[in-house]
């Protein structure tokens, strides 16, 4: 642990007895009570905690849903409707779980953007970042397979389209696709294996989250200044300071989540998924869930052959590449300065990247025709240019703003120029808490 | 450095902007022979079940059930809905029992191994008018009438940007009933001159699947008698059956909104308390 040696001292006899045999309470105390966190963390840093509760919420609702769900193509759709109509509070469970997936992704996108903005991926946090990317990949797989389970039209056709990508891979593609499907087309074996995996993967995510948090507690958190913790005055104890702030953010996040569950539970879904899967009726537009749309747009942007690579394989490579590139971000960014707060140009390109990503998402929901294709191609170009050109080049040519010497200095400076209020109520947007 | 970057940014925006103009131009070209459906977007109606405190109008649901029973059920099944749930519409247990008894369902096998038909019980679901979907399609010019259990959630015309963003704040969730109402009242418009309508289909500019559909106009004024004095018009019939179908698709809508209100109040108050605590904890720490 980065916080030096442990400050845990059990007060009761039982406490000392346990501590001498298996110091789990000590581990918890050191990780979530006395653990030092930078004093200047803003609300962008609360999404890790939010993600943790979302994972727990998904597992809890999911396990109960699984008690009522029938994993068979002839029964799946009806069993989900039975949950909605006849199971006590079944509608609540199901809406929590389906909207929960969306809110899990909203949180992870903000969490990742926080990392890109404050340079969280830079040394010594490369492994922490990569573990995060693995979590994200696992989340995508889990979400995709979960969406197949209700066996609606979009479940079926989404699965057909997405597993179809794999056939583009030379030599092994067909084999991989058949392995995923358990046959030649999406059918009962596909549903069976997707359910088994959908139940399994969240626990694998939980395992990787443990590694992620372990790595975090070795390096410590970054902070909006990007300067490492240097002295004790730079930090505060996790409890009560971070706990209460994370707690507040969680309640606000849950309020927004609840608004969707109770008032617009189908807003983020597709109406076609309330029609039972029919292998003979292709929907007019097959669209994945909203959180995959940017990648779907990238996939469809490649409409041309590149040398020996045909457009289909090109699209698949671009789509996987758009996620793979995240893994190497720590080595693409050449800047010596960590945080975007002190990098005026990076800040501009970062926000353009965010806008571009949302734009790609919108394009993913449009039919792939006419000018949408050209727009997708331009947006895809910027997506990759941001990582492969702007990140390495900008780090070399950009002149950063002056950095404060320490977190404490930055905080005090800000409070001086702000108001007399000690809590820094009128702080700069980057550091407002 | 600055100049290069500025230049690049400008080029980027110009490219995206011009592509946008191209899309708009392309869409304008399609006006003559439509390729995007529906031709008209449905009108937004006032529904009693909309909004944070929405509740179903039981009288309306009862009228809607009557329309379904007397008109639509000749072609459309509703096989996820059990008779017992009709008590939500304000009927007594005895009334539901009597209502169910008007239907026949297949049961069996009996002791001799024979299937038999019997009067439906409250625990049974609405029986289908056709033995299977192939028979349903054969009887309706090749297009099987869709099941009604979820139709109010299984249809929804795309709202488009930026409306869909506003919908979050206005809690708009009536895409389904708005669509059904628009479809049922949308048969009277004549197709533009020169538009070809396939044999056996009926022009309806509100249909999402094309310019015409296999269902003929199912409702006409005065077709169904209302005992409560409500107007016996296509407009009223359409509203009532759409509301009824919303109930069929989302029977726990009222409970959902009521629970939601309690949850929201709790979360907002709790957030206030946690925030006050947070201010107190951090009061003496500059951050
Ligand atoms: C199930 C999903 C995830 C959970 C439960 C989770 C949990 C957490 C927690 C509790 C923290 C500490 C609080 C914070 O700083 O926000 C954290 C930090 C971090 N996470 Fe995640 N995370 C998840 C996914 C990801 C993903 C997908 C990425 C990036 C691709 C990522 C990258 C990071 C990084 C770099 C940090 C260190 C933050 C810093 O100090 O700057 N995480 N995570």
C-alpha cells in the first residue's frame, strides 16, 4: 500500500485474535478508511465507486432474474414477459437490470474520459489503465450476450450481425463464428451458451476489478493537477472525506438512474425487442444498443478495400482497432505533463474527441447510406488521429502552462484567488469539488 | 503551431458541415416516392397515463376492451394477457369469470387421451383467433396480424434529433399509443396521384412498414355501442383501444409510477442530507 505502514490497531480481544490469524479487517481498514487520497479530487473521480455499486446492482438483479428466466428459444420471450407481469416486482427487477446496463456504460464512459483528461494512464499507472480496458471489454461482451437473452427481434438479429463479423477473419473466421453460435445460425445452442457466459462474465469482471483496485492502491490516485502526492498535507484520509463525497455522487447518480427506471424505462431500448425473435423477418434497421453505436459506426465506415483487405475485414479491423488502441494509450502520449488542465491544446482536442465520439454514436444509429457514410469516415479518421497522431505529436510540440510545485500549493493558490471561503466554493472548474 | 492547428480544426468542421448539407439535400429528393416511413409522424395525444402521476382511466380501458373484443380480436391475438388481470380494469371477480366464460379454450388430454374444448377460466389467456401464424397470414392476404399483448411497446416512430433529447425531460413515453391511434385514424387520406398501392393493401401514411398495409380500415363511426355515453366515433374508438393496448403491454404502469415517486423523494432528500454532511466534513479542508 502506498500509504506507508498500516495504522490499524484492533481495540477488542476478538479483533486482535482475528488480526493475528487473518488480517482481513486490517486490509479493509487500510484500503477504505485510512487510505490517503489527494485532497483536491473532484466529482469526476467518483465514478470508480459508482461503477462498483453498479456492478453489484447488476449481479444482484441478474441473479434473481435468472431464477425466473427460461433459457430456451421457445420459452425465453414468454418467461421474460412472465417476469414483467406475474413475478412480484418482476417489472422492477427487469427494468433495473436493463437500464442498469446502460447506466453502467454511462459511468464507465465518464470514468474513461476522466482518465484521458487527467492523464491517469501515464506511468506508473499503465497496468491500472490496461486492467480498466480489460474490464471494459468484458463489459461489452456481457452486455451483448445479455441483450440476446430476452429473445426479441433485436436480440436475434443483433446476434446474427455481430457474430457475422467474425467470418471476415481469414482462415479461422468461420470456425470462430460457429463456435460462438454452436451451429450455423443463431439458435437454441447460441442462447444456451450466451446465458451461461452472461452469468459467468460479471464475476470475471468482479475479479478484474479487484486487480484494478489493487493496482490503484499501489500507485495511488491521480488528481486534477496531475502532480504526484509529495507530502502528507497533499492527502486526506479516505474515510470520511472520499467516502462521503463518493456517497453523495452515488446518490445523485442513483436518482438519475431511478428517473429512467420509473418514468422512461424503455427510452434506451428498441421497440423491436418487444417482438419475439423471428428468423424469417429481418427488421428494417438492425441497430445495437446505444453504447456500442460509436463502434458500429466505425465498423460501417470502412466501405472500401485496402489492398488485400476487403471492406468487410477492414471494418472489423477498424472496430477492434478502435478498442485495441486504448490499451496502448500510455505509450502513445508523449507529453511530460499529465493533466489536461495544464495542456491548452490537448484540452481542445480532448473535447473535440468527446464530441466526435458522441457524433459517431449518432451516426451508428443512422442507416449506412449517402452522406452518413462520408461523415462516419471523417469521424472515424478523427477518432484514430486523436490517438495515433495528436497524442504523440502534441506531447512533443505543445508548450504546457506552468505547473504548481505540489497539490497543496495548487489548492492554496486557488483558494487565495477564489474566495475567502475555506472550502473553496468558487474554485476553477477543473478542481471544483 | 497555433496556426496549423487552427487551420486543421477549420478544415475538419467544414468537411463535417458539408456532409450534413448533403444528407439534408438527399432527404429532400425523396419526397416524391417516399422511401422513409412513416410518411407522416403520429400526432402526440394527451393520455391519462402519461407523466409522473399518470393513471389509467378505467372507463376508457373498459371501452377499449370492448373494441378489442368486438372488432380487433377477430384477427389479432393477445396471448400473454390473462383474463384474471382484467380486474385491473375495475371488474369484479364474478364479472371476470363471466367474461372469460364467453371464450372457449382447448385443454387436455383427458383420461381417454383426447383433447377437448372448455369454457375459459380467469387463469386462462385470451385465445388466438387462428390456430397458428401461417393460418393467420393465409386468411389476411399473406400478412399475419401481430399479437396485441405488447404492441403498444413494440411500435414507436423514431423521434429524431433533437426531440429525443427533450423526451427525457418531458418523460415522453407514449410512442406506442400515439402510433396506434394515428394508424387507426389515418386511413382517410388519399394516396398522392401516381402512387402505386399494391393489390390487397390499403394506403396509410402513418404505417411504419411502408406506404400501405394488409389491414383494411378496421373501425367506422357507430360500429360499437358505448353504454357510458362516450361518442361513438373512430377518433374515440381509436383512443380507447390504444389506451387499452398500453395497459395490456404495461399492466404495472401505475404501480411503477407510484413507487417511482416515493423512490425519487427519498433519493432527493437523502442526497440533500449526504450533501450537508459532506459540506460539514470538508468544511475545514481546502480542496
Ligand atoms: C466495472 C468497471 C470498473 C470499476 C468497478 C472500476 C473501479 C474503479 C475504482 C473504484 C477506482 C478508484 C476511484 C476513481 O478514481 O474513480 C478506479 C480507478 C481507475 N480506473 Fe476504474 N473501474 C472500472 C472500469 C475502468 C475502465 C474501463 C477503465 C479504463 C479503460 C478504468 C481506468 C481507471 C483508472 C486509470 C483509474 C485510476 C484513476 C486515477 O487515479 O486517475 N477503470 N476504478
